[in-house]
């Protein structure tokens, strides 16, 4: 009887099956194909003689330009994440602790409002602000504060500004849920025991909100390093990132193998950083289960 | 009697069924009627080109040849063709610029030449349209030169070399060379201007270094907007990108530099695996017809490849419509360029990074 019970298929498994199939079909299969293409000399579907090769990876390692592109991509991702966290955390804390329902609703609307517009439109809006003939430069020139336009576009700073604007809502919404679940009485208890509000925040609220910081940062980092539209429009092709390079290899060089190798490198770097970040935060917060 | 009456009565169910059938029939009728028509799959640009092709040129071809034209205007085309089967390619006719056509021919994705016996209008094209620098046939060309703002007091611009003048610092415009035909053609021009010829890459790289600071874009539409908004004052552009704003009182003008203008060809090729070869050749021939060439040229400001086309005076004055004007065109050796594209891309990406 007990044997029969243990071998009976779990009803829940049937519910998981469609999503598991979907995941396998649209996640593991494409990544597997990408990994395969990155070590082949051509596309086996349309080319008769295809062999295994390491030349795509060799090209990447042999030319420091590609390593610079990888580092630029990671740097933009990290800076975007840190700025989004710095802006998003106070806002999320305010949203989580505000007593007024109307105030909470207004803050939520303010955070969500930018997400109602497409990324392309928002990036073009930044271009109208940051370009040489844009609002910022023209205002400063008309006030006599500058003689020549400031270089606000076609820089990493311009890209980070655009990306932060797009991804801050992801950080805020992730953090709000976590901070909202922290019992306020813990902070009150700390203050009753003599801690200042700042110390109570640093030693109670901040460590307890680390899972939210981790989740929000990973989300923003992953989105920032894979962004294409904003870096291309605000960077004006003068800041090369991995997604732009991958697109260039496919659309203009028709080199699918090298594009696949670049994609695999982007994936591996992301995974390594996620694991490292996870471990570091786990150690800091003492939450060993995160590892 | 009762049965007969009952069967002829219009019930709600019958009414809904009949309405639904009629609705589906009405929507599906054109598709059903054309289901047997052969379909020719082509590529084509959007914008004004796409509009007139959809409204006039395409339907006229469909009507004459009893077929359906299916156009893909979502660039880039070549990676899609590259990913499709050689025996059942995604396109029958590939329309794109010359550099990509050469890449496609090298990969065996398109036939290198068009058969003049199957495309009689080929006999009437200017030599450049079927020269050894062209895969397939060029049906139109634009002239790549300089676009300038006329309201900035720059004076008379006559040479490519004026783009290097320091007074244009921060106001000059160019292209992302790895992805743009104009940028690639301009790189070759730099070799001619400052070195031993088109293939003098070292001279071209040195010249490109000296062009900084420069605003670069990936496609000509973006450059047109930069010039119109005053973000750039002098830039590399094709004549169509300036002339298409004719009559709108824009403070912009096209300069054909004294050293010559570069050719930006609109090229048609046929895919080897196409099952619609006869129709594909008919389409290429149709696109070279004088009346089709005239209509398209006067809409998008492209210079027609057919020598027999007579444009209205306004267009004739500006476009390349005589053998003398056409002789000023400089064609790029794309086969040579594509063989070195990876090396060139790596170098220019380094030159233009911030």
C-alpha cells in the first residue's frame, strides 16, 4: 500500500509539466543550440561540412578589444545597479512605511507611471534632454552658464542615466515587498534599548532587507547587461557593449558562431557574478541558506 | 407540412450560423480566391519606398502576373536568408545594398548574375548597374556625398576634405562603419583622398582618427534627423536623404564633392533555391521598366538605372540621369572589402569608441 502511494504520480507534477516543457523548449534548447553553434565552424542545417572549433573563443581571448567590451558591459551593469539601489531603497522604504493609503497609492503610481511607456520612447525622451541641442544644454547655454554644449550623450554616464530611469521601478517594487514585511516593532525595540534611528536602521532594517536588495540588484543587473536599445541610442555606438556587439556580428558580419560565443560568455559572466553576489550577501547577512 | 414549415423558419441558431458563415466567407474570400496564386517573396525598404510599393507598384505587378507579392521590410534580411534552407529560401528576390549582396553571393545565398535573356530590360541599363562591382543588377543608385546646413554660414563646400576642417568639430556626422553601407563606402573614399587608393586602409584609418569628434549613427534616416534638427552641420549622406525634403524649406543642401560621389546601389538578386524563378525574373524585369523606374525615382529620389527613363525637369536636374553624370559615380569593390570586413570592423570600432 505504502509502495503504491509512493509510486503514484504527484498531481502537482501535472501542473508543473506545461511550464517545465515551456522552460525546456524556450530556455534550455536555445541556450544549448547557442552553446553548440559557438563551437562549430558553421550552421550544420545549411552547410554540408561542419567541424568543431575553438576559434571563436580564441578570437575573443586573443584580442583585448573584446575583453574591454566585456568589462564595459559589466561596469555599466554594476554602476546602474548601485545607482538604482541608492535611489530605489529610500523610495521603497518610504512606500513600505507610509501610513496614508492615498500616499501609498500616489507613490506606487509615480513608480509605475514610467513603465506605462515603452523603453524606446523613454530613451528618445532622454535624447531630447541630453543631446547637444537638448533641453539641458540649451537651458544652460541660454542662462550663460556654459558656452559649449556639455557632452551628456555618447558617454557611459548618459547610458547609466537612461538605464537607471528604466530599471529603478524593478528595484523599488522588489524592495517594497521585502521591507513591508519587516516588523516595525523590531526597530522600535532597538530604539527603546538606546539605539539611534540611524543605528536601528543599519543594524536591524538593513540586514533584514538584504534578500530584497539581493533580488532587486540581480534583476536590475541582469536587465542592464543585456540592454540593447538604451546603450545604442544614448551611447551612439561609441560605447560598445556585448549585446550591441552580438547584434553587429549577426546583422552585419553574418558570423553566427562568433555571436553565439559572445552570448555564451555573457551568460557565463552573469552566472558567475550572480553566484559571487549571492555568496557575499549570504555571508554578510548570515543567511547561509542563500548559498 | 409542419416539417416543411419548420425547416424554412429562421431560428436564432440558424441566423447566427448563417451570419457567422457569411462573415467568415467575406473575410476569407480574397484569400481563398488568391490561394492558388503563386507567391513571390521579396525584401524591400519601408518609408516612402514601402508606401508606393504597397499602394501602386506591387498591386500592378500582382495584377499583371496573377501572383501575390509578399514583402519583408524588417531589416536585416541577410541573417534570415542565411538561416533558411538553401533549397527553400525565405526569399525569392533579395533587394538590398551592394555590400550585402556580395556577402550573400559569397555564401551562395544568391545567384551572382541575372540572365539577360530572361530579363530583357537589362539591355537598357547603364554599365554601372551590371558592372563587375555588382552582384545581380542595380535597379537604382543614390550618390553618396556631403549634406550640409545652409543656415550656419559655412560657406561654399566643394571637397570631401572639408569634413576634416576643425570648424566642424562637434558638428560633423558619420556612420557606424561595421553596419552601414555609407560608412563603409566612405572608409574606402578616405583611402582615395589621403592614400594610394580605395584599398589603402592605413591611410583611411589615420584619416578617420582625425575626424573625431564626430557624431555617428547606424542608418541614414537617423542622420537625416540629426541634420534637420541641427545636431550636425556637415555629414556624409546620400542625395536622396536631402532631396526627399524638397519643397519643405529645410535649410539643408546636398554637396557632390569635386573628387566624385560614391555609389549607393539598390540591388536585386535571385536566390538559387527559389521555386519561382520565372516570376522572380519577371519581377526584376518589371522593376527595370521605364514607367516603374520613373514613378519610383520621382517618389524616393533615387537615380534610375534604366537609360531610357525620362524624368520630369525637377528630378532630371538633380538625379544622375545622363551618361556624363553617371560617369562621376565611384563604385566600391565590395568583394575586396568583405574579405577584410572583420579586420576593418575591429579597427574602426576601436577608433570610434568613446
